[in-house]
C-alpha cells in the first residue's frame, strides 16, 4: 500500500508517495521531518541530522 506524503520546500507543497517497504514505513513513522535543503539541478537533498 502506498503512503501519500507532502514535501514542503520554500512554501511550495509537492505531493508524493512512499512505497510499501520497511524503509518507507520507518520514514513515515518519523514524519514530520525538518532539515536544511540543498538543490542540485532539479533535485533536492537534505539532512535531518540523524
């Protein structure tokens, strides 16, 4: 079962889905997450400090 999520970057919401995996379930359980964002081309990267 896919898990719907919203990622907010600089006030803009992006809708996405987490797949049906143990890693996705762990990410969903840790939400909401915050961190500093870096952009490289059309991709965004961030660290939550963990």
